[in-house]
C-alpha cells in the first residue's frame, strides 16, 4: 500500500511540475503557441521635420482577461504629413523591464505586426521585412489625409509557431501576442 501511495504522489508531483514549468516564462493563451508576455506597447511617429509623437498603452496582464488601460499620449497628426513609425513591446512585470522587441526581431520569421485603420484618412505601410522578405511591421510609414478628422489604428502582434507566416496575409493567422488600439486625430 505504501508503494502505490508513493507512486500516486510521485505521479502527482510530475504533473504539478509540468504545470509549473508550463506557467513559467512565456505567456500562452492559445494551445500550441508560445506567446510573448507584453504589458506595454509604444508607438513613435516621427515627422519629416519636427518632434516625434510618442504614445503607449499598458496592458498589465498582457493578453489576459483584463482590458488594456487607456492610451497615454495623444496622437495628433498634421493633415497631409508623412511619419516614420516604430513600435516597441515590453514586459514591464520584469525588473528591469524586458524589451520584447528584440525577441520579435530575432524571431522575425515567427512574428508580424498588423495595422488596421478605421476612421479618417490615414494609410499605414509596413517598411521592414523578415529574412525571407515577408512583412514584419516594427517599422512603418503613416500618411495622414488632407482633411481633419479622427480615427483609430489597431495594432496586432501575431506569433506564427505551428502555421507558417504568409506574406500576402492581411490579418493574423497565428496566435495573438497583443492586440491594442491607438486613437488619433488629424488636424489642419
């Protein structure tokens, strides 16, 4: 009887250890995918002349059940202007904060940032690519329309693990690492 109890506790210990190991390190909210834990997304838009516009959104539990906090830093675009954009991802639960952008760059064949714009005339074009020439999206161009208005730019960091990244894809076909929306205005 002692042997079977010991086996039960050993098996229970192995199962508990497997759960503990699965919970360590990377966040995963979808089966089969290793996702990054991202708690801050920062966009920087640099005009051809003038000061950069910086805005960020904190998501304290990453891609967990809680909604991201409100956007910090207004994005006011000048009508007709062109901006060079960059996006950075951080895990601010680490001390010091972990720059997830570096991991996205290192694993560029497994990641892509998608931008979807709703509202007033803004176009977003991805400028950088991965090693196979497919869009990456850490660097992009924003062109503001010529009329004043408001809109939103949804930003999704997609992680391709089991499914290969497709260059012509217009939306995430893998696991979502983070999904946030930045509001903007166009001013004359």
